[in-house]
């Protein structure tokens, strides 16, 4: 429960950036990136995913960090395969968000918080 509250509080700090993808939309070239920039819901999922990824990366041990980064790159490749299909992109984000949330739960349970 405390983890959910912490994520909510951190998310509030990013409320002003809610419609700003984790990448520069002016430089979006791929179909998936353009679709994310054009869709508020996907854009918000992207911002949340980037936030959770960053929290995970900063709080996990060195050994696990490499696996997290490899997983993120694999996920980005999968996301690119969705092209502009918004349903596919939404499913990809939901899957990754779940993975990152579960990882945070494991970190929270293991760490001295």
C-alpha cells in the first residue's frame, strides 16, 4: 500500500508533463512514436512507463539493472512492431507497466523503506 502511495505522489510531481511523451515528439520518426504522440492515453502511459522504469533503475542492485535495461530494449523493439496500431500499443504498455509495477513491489518488499 505504501508503494502505491509513493508512486502516486511521485506521479503528481509529473502532472504538468502529463501530455509530454518520454521522448521528443518533434523528433518522432517511427510509426509507433507518432501514434504515441498523437494519442493522449498512449502518451500518458508512456510517461508513466518512463517514470516506473526510472524508479526501478535507480533503486535496484547493479546486477538486476542490466537485466532491466535489456528488458526495456526488448520491449521497445516489440512496441515498434505495433507500428501505428493503437490497440497493440496500449496492450504493450499495459504489459510493460505491469512488469515494472511487479518489479517495484519486489524491490519494496526487499528494501529498507
